[in-house]
């Protein structure tokens, strides 16, 4: 997969990594989960086979390692000592002070919320992928992007909407039946929000005003106001 670098911040990281690629030093790229660190490394070091910290062994062949999950290692210093004499290109989800003595070059890949141009391009690609995979020519992405895990959650949220938009009424009811079957012991009143929240979300998005919502749903305004207040945090 191609690394998307439309944002000045990601372009800077990509260009720096390319310039550093031929230097005989260890390199670390760190950033939040789903920012594209592994894809970035594979963009520059195309022939490197990635390995996890669980697979690293001094007996492995080669002089250059791509460790794609260094953050999972409790003692990265000891790990790199086992690979003495080998060059390490690593990625990690976090930053630790010990990395400074292990990696002369440390690059930070910012989250997608700080790379709007990359976010726009990734959204476009994932929407096109969803249209192709689910054969949905008229699919339109309308939700706020979920960036809790950057590209991972963004793609998941787009594909989730694509799947839901393709469901027929009977399929949707079957999905709810399976989901509710695991929670029946909670009782009707505790599960009612699963029906009311999406209903009032949709109504508020389309009609905006309490009066228009009450007319559309054929409910009195007091009931609508009560529900909007009850589910305020879930609806807004």
C-alpha cells in the first residue's frame, strides 16, 4: 500500500526518512496507532521484511531489521544489544527516553487530525474501496470520521456505514436480534436507548427543530424534548 503524503508534515517525515535511508545508523519512526508508520517505512525500505519483537533472534540472517512494534518490548535496550552490529529500522506507538540513546534518528509521524490533506485523501480512497468491494455505486460518506485509531478507525467507520447502507430491513432486524440476544437479561427499559438514540439522531439531523421532529414522528413536543435531553450526550 502506498504511503499517503499530501500533508506538509507527512511529506517532511517521508523526505527525511529517504535522506536518512543510506546512513549506517538506527532509525525510529514513532506515532499513534494507525498513523501509517509501517507503511511509511515500507515505502522507503521496499525490500525489508518486517518482523515483530517476538520474532527477533540474533540467528536471523541479514544486517538490516525492520521491527514494526518496538513499543511492545519491555526492554528495547536489551533487545537491540542482542542485535549488536545490525542496523535497525523500527516503529513504535509511543516515545520513551531510552529510544534517544538507541536511535540517532527519531522521526515523529503526527496523527491524522494534524494532517488534513492526508485525511481527505485517505477518506476518498476508503470510500472508493468500499464502493468497489460492496458494489455500492451511490454510496456517500456522511458521518464524522472516527480518528480514535487514525487510519484504522477511519477505514472501519467508512466500511461500517457502507455495510449498513447495503442492508435490507430483514437483514437489519436479524443483526439486531443477534446483538440483543446477548443482552436480554438487562431488560426492556435498559435496552430501549438502542432504538431511540439512532431514531432521534436521524430525526435531529434531518429536521433540526423540536416542532418538526414531533410532527414527523407523530409525538408530542414534550416527549421529544424529554428524549433529546435524556440522550443529549449520545445524540450530539
